[in-house]
């Protein structure tokens, strides 16, 4: 069965610094038409920064859309034309003040494919050393170092609710146990 929906019209609703929003008219597999709202995003990276003692670095920060403080793995948006690894290296330095000797791609996934085209590139960073770069002016973070096993338990009990962080923590846990 062909499940493809075909775009027949598109309208830009909003253009912003982080995302764009468009409304598309699509033809459904059965021939009927429907409307789809799409959040366009340039993509992002997320990092499991793992030290020699199997601790990972998390950041505690306030997230305005959900009006609460979250605990997350370091992450950030790709700049125009930027390679995911370059972005991951920059974000780790800006958010946590670290550089890594070794980088391993873990996963690439869509964060919320029901309404957004955002693709997330997840990396494992090891061989950590201090390396601070200037953080974004509007970013206020608290760095938290947690054993990977404890972070996995936190995710399973709901203390970590950020999807990219849960995916990254569980992927790293599975890979390191293999």
C-alpha cells in the first residue's frame, strides 16, 4: 500500500531565527485532500559526554515553552551549512566547557516527525578535557555530572523527560553494555 502524501500547495506562515512554519495542502493516498502544518528546523546535535569513570555531563536549564527547569544532555542547533560533528564539538565547548579526543556517531533520528522535520544527530564524546568557548548570551546553564547508570535510572523514573536525552542515555547504556 502506498502511504505517500503529495504536497499540492504550500504557504509560509512564519519565519524565525530558530524555526519556520508552513501550512501545506496535501493529497492523501485515497485521493482526498488535507492540511498539514510543518515546523521547519535546520537540525540539531546532542552529545553524550562520557568521562573515564562512566559519568556523563548534563545541563540543567529553564525551558520557557514548558515553563520548567529540565535536565538534558548538551545539545544545539546546526548553523547554516555546518557539519553535525563540528556543531557537536562547538556545543560541548560552549555548554559544558569540554573538548573530546574521540567522537562516535550514535544515532540520527527525527525528534517529532508528526509536525517537524528536525533531525537530531547524537554523538558519544570520550577522552574529555577542559576547553571553554563563549556560551550564547541568552543561555543560562548549570552543569551536572552523573554516573551513566544513574542517568538511565533517572530517565526511567521520569526525572529526565527530554526525549533526546532519554534516547542518548539509553543508546549509550546499550552500546557500553554490549
